[in-house]
C-alpha cells in the first residue's frame, strides 16, 4: 500500500500472527540521505526477533517486501541486494515477472510470490521461477484486475497446486473463509488495514475508508498508467471529476526516483471495494481478532 505500509504496521501485523508486508519503494529517501530500506529491514528483523524470544509460544509471522519490477524502477537492483542481505523471507513481485528477482529471493532462502490479474500472467510467472501466485481479482485496491475471483482462482487451480493467495474486497472473516473454499490457500487483505492506528496514513484517509463503501471506489489508469481502484472523494478533493477521468496507457508508468506515484497524485488514495465492512479506526490486533472470530463463526455456520 503506497505510503501506508511501514515498519509500525508490519511489526504489528506479524506480532498479531499474520504476514505483514510493505512495498520497498515506501522506504523513500532523498539524495544524500541514509538508505531507508536497510534501516527498516533492520528494525523489523530485530523487533520480531525480540518478540519471538519474549513470546516463544506465540511467535511472530514472517514478513514480506513487495518489489515493483517494472523497468522504470531505478532502485530495483539495489533494493534486491538489500533484501537478500537481510534475508527477507517472503518476496512479492508486481508489474512484471523477472527471473533475476526470483533468483535473488531464493539466494537468501526466501520465497517469491507474484501478483497476477489473469491466467496468462500466472503461467508466465511460474515459468520464470515464482514459487506462488497472488490472484488480484476485481474489487482489490490499487492495481486490481478485472476478473471475478471465482473465474481467476478456478483457472489457475486447473494447472497450479502451489501457494495461491486471493486479493479483492476481502474485509471480513467470512470473506477469508470464502477465499479458502474456492481454492486459495491464503487471503490477501489491504484496505481494512489503512484504517488502523499503526498505518502510516493521514487521519482524513483513514476516515474516508471508515465512511466509504463499494460505490465510493473508481477505477482509473490515470494515476500510475495501470488500471487501479481509488477513493472517489480523494479524487474530487484534488479538483477532478471522478466520473469523467481521462485514461492513460502503460507507457506512462514511472516508478523511478523511489516513488510509486507521481508527486502530483500523492493525495489520490487507493482502496478496494470491501471497505463497507470497516466501521472504525482500530488497532491492528483488534482487527485481526475480529477477522478470526468472523472466520470461525462463518465456518461453524456452514
């Protein structure tokens, strides 16, 4: 999640028993500044190690780092070296499948999971050495795909029996159960965690998640060059008509300079369609506990 995910959120998620993740490009730095990504990985590693020593019966979950592997990401090679140095356990790759990125993950004992929006991209990712897939279905926040999760998971499971995660409007424990029932191993949840105390999001962004629902999400390629889902009120606040946005093609993608979005769009806030389930800003641990209760209740009801 652009800007939102940082050490505080990741540590809280891992200590609550779920995999926490952040995009490498969130560790932003200006020329001459220390390498922020390395500092983040050191903090996460040392904090989780200390947690595990103090809580041997409830160890922290592993963490993940998302790499934007699009050619415009001029930091990629350096960030791969840093992640390998700190033995990042889970590597998530987006916007392109590249053999050398998977090899970097494997070099330090990590696993590589690749974001895909259709079956064709899924096959290419596995052919290039990815260990697992994240099916980014309709309704997901950020760079969501257009396909129904039922169709996408079913097609992938016809040939792939490895790790499969599902993303797209998953905001309740019942939705987690549904993801597993249709064939995914894990649910991939983003937007509900924006409205947590530990998230690095401004108060207005968090409140917009709490106040919003599926009808408040607009799909556009304008902001990054790739189709994605965003909060209508944030677009309107930037002086644009969210119902009449121009489109942009993939040639406008630019993930250079350590930023996942042009500075002009920094107040355009991403979100998935499942935010109607988010009723308040709360601690990560409280949200995870709710998801678990809902999951168990939904399973019992079936």
